C-alpha cells in the first residue's frame, strides 16, 4: 500500500476505532441500566448480569460495526474534503477510483468480520443470553431467591414468593407465582417446586410443580377458573422464545430449512458483509457530492437520515420475507441490488461529468 493509500486508510480507521468504542460503551451502559431497572440482579446476580450485558453487546456488534464504519468514512473523507486535501490528491493524479479502492481495503475486512459475527458469534450469544433471559423473566429460580421474600418484575408483570427452599436439591416449598396478562391474571400456588435446568439452547428453564392450584382471574368475565393439579411442568413458551431459538440456530440449520422466517434470518446473516461494504461506498459517494463549505451539521444530519432510511428498509425487507410477502427470491436481496444499481449509476454519472469537463 502506497503512502497516500495508507494516509487515507488511517483517516478512516482512526475514527472507526473511536466511534466503535463509543457505540459499544453506550450500548453496554444502556443495557446495564435497563437490566438494573428491571431488578434483574435480584434473580440473576451481578456476575450473570455482566455476562448478559456482554452477550447482548456481542449481538449488537453486527449493527454497531457497519454504523461505525459508515460514520468513520464520512468523518475521515469529510475532513479531507473540507480541507481540500482530496482536491490536492486529484491534482497530483490520485483518481476517485483509487480513493474508493482504498476505502474498500478497509471496508472488505470489516465486512468479513461483521459477517463472521452475524453467522457464528451472534447465534452463540443468543443461545447463551436466551437461557439467562429466561431465568430472569421466568422468576422461579432456586439459585437466586431467598426464602420469605417477595420478588417482582414490573416489565414482565410477575410476583414470586417462596416460603422455604432446599439449595442442595434445588427445591422450593410453598410457592406463590402471580402473572399479570392483558386479558387475565394467573396465580399458581404449589406445595413443592423443583427447578429443571435446560441442557441445550432448544430447551427453556422450567419448573416441576407438585400438589397445587391454578387460579385464572379473567378481567371481563364474572367467573374465574380454578384448576387443581398433582404434577405440572410449568414453563413459558411464546413467539419471544421461538424468535430467540431461530436467532440462536446454527447457520447450517437455517440452510436446511424452508420456513420463511428461517430463510429471512439466513439471508440477513449472509447479507451483513455486503451491507457493510455498500454503506461504506454510499458514504464515499455522499462525501464526494457534499460541498466543501462549512456545512458539517447539515452533512451529518443528512447522513444520519440516509442511514435511518436504509436501516428501516432492511428491516422491512426481512419482515416481508418472514411474512411471505416476498419469496426467498428476491428475498431481501432486492434492497442491496437497488443500492448497487444506484451506486453504479452514480459512478457512471461522475465519470461522464469528468469527461465532459476535459477540453
């Protein structure tokens, strides 16, 4: 790599590192605050809370890395453009193509890292955080509860009380579990409960209840349901759990599935490198069309708006595949094809404009 290419790459890599660290720090702080506000430490403990924040940050990296690269290209090339250094480079024979190729030497490795995170690290992090999230939300956790205390979660609408427990056998005696739902409320009372830990990410932590009653309190009806049971496996399974399992599924498993939601998840993972590279190229094109005058505020505002539009469109493309509005072909690829065509048309227009200026 020649001196000019190294200089341009450094102007992009330095802000990329700084912006990524800031974004990771902000995300980790926000996640910690949200989990602390939900009283997760009472059910998981500090060590598990820190692990959960770490896992959620790993999951977010597939989004934070492209954002950081997009911002860094705008900051780095924007400074060169504002200080007229790009014009000086062009005057000594450095073409726009050479500048784009230099940016690609940064964007391609970053895109590959983003793809690896999305295909391998993110599913593992989802599988691990799935279990911790389930323990925090299911509430019936013998490892974290103290006997004789009420525990509640405003976010999940649950209240739990355990009169006594046996830590050795992971058993609880005289359990009270209240769940508030939009349509009704449910109270579960059992003389004994035994916690069953999941052995794989396909399982959700659940409780084996014995000798108890279930009271289902309907908000609208005049009568309520009362169910008596001798043994009952009590766990929570919903769309939330299914989405977690899909995101935690191995990429090879998704390849073998013909379900629209699995196809959407697979295409999302595969598209991360392409998405990262295309957004970096859009940032280059954006800077080349931006004026050199001191309009940085408007420049960054428009850049943020452009990324917001892209991010919403990518989410919409994935949702359309999940809901079978769009088939696996074109799937989510129509968005990246449109972006590629737009960049190609911009490149042709720029080259044509350069030729027209020549005497």
